[in-house]
């Protein structure tokens, strides 16, 4: 049995990819399986938190006791998070949100027109959900502790530190190693203002429990001030 280190906390987690429609039958997405975010939601619930999970399109079962809101696109994920965030005390952004979406989703299926020319695709940038939440005024976000993720192919520590500062979050978690997508194991690098902590390769649920313990430790430290 896990110690209830998050009792009384309300944890909001994003997980999975987003799906950005091109037309009614096509879209762009990525290889995020959602497993890490779902594991974090499960671990937070085990730790006594009230957990809401905003999930992109994934093939995963909802962890027991967790409230789940399903979304497809980054804009929908953004709206769902903004609707939930005011009651949250912890926000963990584990989703692999698409950076861009097609500027205009076609109302009808795009057809080959015989010219041999593919249809032009223009993109616009999606809102950065984590940076938006972290930048909300105190009055709206209250005492919200924000945790971001980084998946990088190289220079993870430097990127994670830079990303922590850029997003304005106290804790940034880097996925160590290439292509953790879809796998059950991972390794993590936690970067905060003071220290870097490494969690060696382990099942994602083990890492999620370790991460939850680290978040709880930091919440206690913040309250002690
Ligand atoms: O900038 P990058 O996508 O690498 O940042 C990753 C972190 O930011 C993750 O925590 C991810 O969930 C979050 N993010 C977000 N909204 C976006 C892009 C990333 O919340 N549009």
C-alpha cells in the first residue's frame, strides 16, 4: 500500500498525443502512448489525491478512481485543462501536445483532383497549455504546483533546464533515452531550481510513484516556507 502523501491534493494530469484534423477522415498525431501520464494519474490516486486525467486519443484503461476527460485536439485539451485547473493544486503536463495544427480543417474529405499536385497544408501554432497554466495570475491558479515533461533526442539536461525556465515551472521531468514511446519502461531526469535527480530505468508505474513522492516532498517544502 502506498503512503497517502498526496492526501487533500487535487491533481490534474494531461496524457497521450493530440490529434489535429486535416479533414473529416485524416489528421496528424504522434507516437505518444499515454502510458506515462496514465501511470502518474494512477500513482497520484494511490497517494490519496483527487485525480482528473485529460487524455488525448489513447488505447488505455482509465486507472481506478480517476476521473477522465477525453479530448482529441490540442485546442480541446487546452479548453479541458482551463476548465479544470482552477480547482487543481498540482498540474502534471505529460501529454505530447502537437505544436501545430492545420490552419483550417476541411469540412469535406480532400480529394485528388487529377493534377498530381497535393493539397497545400498550412499550419498554425497550438497554444502551449503548460506555459499558459504556469503563467496564469495567482488569483486564478491559486497554489498550483506545475510539472512539465521534456522528450529530447540529445542534450537532455541542458534542454530540460532551459525548458523549465522557459515554461516557468518549478519541476521539469526529462525522458531519458530514445523512443520511450509506447514502452512500459522509461528512465527519468528531474530538474528543479536546486537539483537534478535521476531515476534509473524502471517500469513507468514505478517511476510514476517515485515522481509522485518527489512532488509531495516539494509541496511539503513549499508549505514549510
Ligand atoms: O515545448 P515542448 O513541447 O517540448 O514542452 C513539453 C512540455 O510542455 C510537456 O510538459 C507538454 O505536456 C507541455 N506542452 C503543452 N502544450 C503544448 C506543448 C507542450 O502543455 N502545446
